[in-house]
């Protein structure tokens, strides 16, 4: 099933052949093996139907870029605790990632101008100020400190507030429901209640901005009069949850991954002056999500029979794309397993690829660059700590991935000396 194996004919695997897997049962090592030996294999979905799992970064890029794959109907490879059911209302029409063209095109065309590198640079000041304030608070409270709630969440919320014109005094209105929605351990009724709470808050924000808006993205979208009320609510929901929650996970996961191996942390510090390049290598190499939500990704559905690596995906079958790390093309760079923050990174997939590539990627990069650069400057001796503040032995951490089973916003304790 590898490229270049000659002219063999495509084949259709069946789960009776023993090729079926169930995503929650796979270890990370299983996925690495699959990416090398069977980059596309049969996958059983939670409702019992069968589709496909793609683990190879190269093949993942092909799926992302192929317009014959669609996002609808929405399907997940793991039980999401009812999140999909909760998000099945009319507001779904405002979420770019959950729509196909032409609705996706319409949304993306309206939103993209607000997320260019030049436009997101306007948020540098608020990000820089918030990062410094939170690091001051960490330093004042002393070692150890908890990174997620004391650093990552406030920085992300301040950025979202600036983007959408939401006052920080109201941050609980989007932080609290988001924590319920995206933690798989919460039940469907809790998720529905949290979603109603968040939608109600955003509806109120939109109403206020109609009367007295500002220079923020949400006010500009309202003024354009291009979207219905439910679409505006869906857009606001998508920008709040994607921009807030996903970035918190990315920062926390990145910091933990760097500190699991002291050499990584030292290499990252040594390249702090070229932080943009160093962050790209971190994104290429490190998991950007923690916990079970790392597997809560939308599948693509084939609109016709499509051949992938010698396997035929039938029309109507779902393909879940879960490329293993590190990303990259071994034909261009044979040393992909080595973490090198000075590397000129090309084409990692942490922000996706193709028409559904993350709209907010430039803003996420800016936040990570500022947060990590200042974190390393302020606390060069940072280490992973236990509850007592003692340093956790690096040798017991390097290569371990059991933390990927943590709750999504699990605490991350660090210390310094």
C-alpha cells in the first residue's frame, strides 16, 4: 500500500479481513505503525458503520485537498459525549468548518479578510500586555504555578475579547460553557445547557453591537448585513470556541512536550530570537491537543469512488484523517523525527490543509510566538512539577504519551529556580 509499488490494482478492504480498527483503542505507537505499514485502513465508527482511517501525513494532505470529499454529513470516529447532537441546530450554518461549498465559500470569503497576517498584527499589543501581566502574576505567586488557568486561558480570552469586542469582565460567559462543551466527560444534557447559555450570551452581544458597536470583527460582520441572525450566532460561536479553546490546548500541550525532554526546551530557548521559525517546528512536532478531544475530529465523506494508496473508498464512505506526528515529507527531509527549531518548516498539518484550513492560523501563531518567547525569557529554568512543586524526573517523561488521556483542560504544573 506504499507509493511506488508498481502497477498493482486498487483493492477494497473489508473489516472481515482483519483490517478494521477502532480509534479509541489505538495507542500512539499503533498509529505510528499504521502510518508506515497501512496508511489507510478500515475503521469502525461508534454507531457501528465502517469507514476509513488515514494516519499518513502525506495521504492526509491528499484527502484535505480533494474536493470530492465533503464535511457533510457530520461524522466522528469517537464518542464525543453528545457534542455533535448539541451542535445540530440552525446556528450550524455559521460554522465554516462544518459546512461545504457554497455555504463554506460564502462564510470564508466574508471572514478571511479579518485574519490576514497584517490584520492579526493589530492584536500584538493586547497579547503582549496580557502575557506580561500573567507572567508577572506567576512570578509574584512563586513556584510552582499552574499554566492552563493562570496563563493560557487569560491570554486566549483577552485575544478573543479584542477580536470580537467582548469585555474581559464577561469572560466567564464564554469560558465556562466552552469547558463543558469540549470535555467529553460531560453528558449531553449538560452540553445542551452550556450551548444554550453560550448562544444566549452571543445573541445578546450581537443585539448590543447593533446599537453601539466598535472596531471589532463581529461589529463589521453585522454592519455588512450579509448574514442572518442564526448565522451570526454560529459565526460568533465558531470564532469564540475555536480561537479560545483550541489555542489553550496548543499552548499547554506545547509547553508540556518541550519540558518532557530538557534538550527540546534548551533547543527552543536557543532559537528564541527566531521564534516564528521555532514555533512552526513545534507545531510540526508536538501534539496540539490533549485528552480525548485529540480524536474528536470531523470525518470527510466521499462523493464518488476515490482511490487512495491503492484502496478504493466507496461513494458515501467516511474517512477520518488523523496524521501522526511529526508532520513532513520524508522525501524532502529525511530527518523528520529530530526536533530542530532552526528548521525551515514547510507544510505541517496542525492547521489542516485545503479549503478548510484554519482561518485563525495567523492569529494562533502570533499568540504562540509571544507567549512562548516571553515564557522562556522569564523562566529559563522552567520544569514540570508535581503537586509539591518538586521537579519531575525528565527520564520518566521522555516519550510517554499517557497525558494524552488527561481531561482536556487538565492542570499543568510547572516550577522554576
